C-alpha cells in the first residue's frame, strides 16, 4: 500500500492564522511557526483565506519500488464548483503512476472527473481537474485529489504545484464572479553535506493560461549564498482577482541554510534588478516578502557576504567570484616566501 503522511495537513490546520487587516494590507507578512513533528515551517495566511498545497510536498527515495501517496489538499474553501491543478516532480527519482479524484467536491454533489495526462519523462502532470454540476457547491477543507508515486532511484524530489485554479461557477464574465482567490505553498529542499534544509514559499502566483503558473527551476548556490527560482503568473490581469498587476511571494528560509546577521543585508533580485522586500525572523528562520508583476520572472534571494565585518554589495559578488582561486594562489605564494626567508636565515646562522 502507498504510504500516506498527514502531519503537514494537521499541523497547518492547527496553527494557521487569519489574515491581518489594516493599512498595511498590501504588505502583510506571514508569521512562521514550527511543527515539532515536521521539518517544514508552517506559514500563516497572507491575503487569502483559501490555500492549496501538497502533503507531503517532498519524497525522499530510499528504497527503489517503494510507493507514496501525495494528497492535493484545500483549506477553507468557499462554495467551490470546480478546480484544476497539476504537478511537476523529479523524473530521475520518481515515477507518477496515478492521479485520482479526492472526496472534497463529492461532499457537494455528483462530480465529473477530468483525467489529464502523466509525463514521466518530463516529470509533470497536465490538465487534471474536477467539477460539480448545476447549483451544487462544496465548502470547507478536504482532499481534492491523490497522486501516487513510485521511487525509481535514490534521491530527493520536491513536488511542485502548477496551474492551480479554483472557481465558484462555470467560467463566464465578469471573472471576479467565479474565481476563488487562493494561495499555494511551494517547497524547495536543499541537501548540504547529507542534511536536508527546506525553504517554503506562500504565494498567489496561480491560475491557468497558455503559460504555466507556479514555481520551477530551483537552484541553491552555496558560493553566492543564494536561492534562485523561476515564478510564473498568468500575464492577463483580468484572469485572477483581485484585479491587481502584482503578485506576491513570502519565502521562509532556515538559518541553517542561509544566514544574514543583519536583516537589511538580504537581497531580492528579480530580472537582474534588486527590489524592495520586507524581512522578518524568528529563532530558526527568515521570512522574506516581496511583490512582482504578472508574467515570468527569474528570482534570486541572497544573503550578503561579510568579509572582515564589511558586507560586500550584492552586485559585486559575481565580480569577486572569478578571483577566489587567485586569492588562494596569492596566499600560498606569501606563505612560501616567508618560509624560504626563514629557512635561509636559519641556514646563515647555522653556518
């Protein structure tokens, strides 16, 4: 039987906070809480009461042939008529063997399941979804679907959501009448010296157009002390309410992975340009909030380097990187010269 893990779901349900209102609404921050039974920090809601996430979001392949069930879960959903959601995964570690309907929509009435496709070469699913009919609706929390995976090689695979959309009614103008604003949770696991570190992102970069929405191409650069990824949002503002040209991400990074002793020494670079961000912290994690326009963006999150107590500007780090080898050679040369001089002096004294 596939293994099923629900700690993430239960912990999120217990610790999830309601959105804070007021004049700072555009800059709402996600507070961080740690579930003792899970390595993943739990992040409170930001601008939406409805959240879609995967449980578990990461599979560690230890035994080839072992199977796991990943739950596609929705929390605090108001009167849902239809949903669609797909996933990407590491095809060198996992093989997706099935994607099946969950029970959530069935609480509202008879459903129609839309089976999509699974591509185990590219590591993705496409065009899966489910709808009710007529005036039937489902509200609350539950499981939208189940995806079963088989381990085909040793390794770690995060599973990322993409093209997530939840609706009140069948599509018809105006869009605001049928789209449910949602947040998704994305997870990026970095293994350093055999130890996994988990960065978690809450974002409203969701929806479905000819361009896929969600997060991809995650990279950790230990030399630059940087996490980077690609984020995509539908580039038509009228497709996702509220009707704003901006999306947000709130990225939670463990201090065991990246650490900046001064909060303003964090940098967020989007498309090569350093942008405004808000950084908070607790004892174990940093939380970095920033916004961006609709479309596709390359994002870099970097903790500035300190050399002798002096922080190197973020845009100078790449300039210094090519000279790291030269620095080592110079240090070796200096040590060699000192040694030769001492040796020569010792020889002169002895003679």
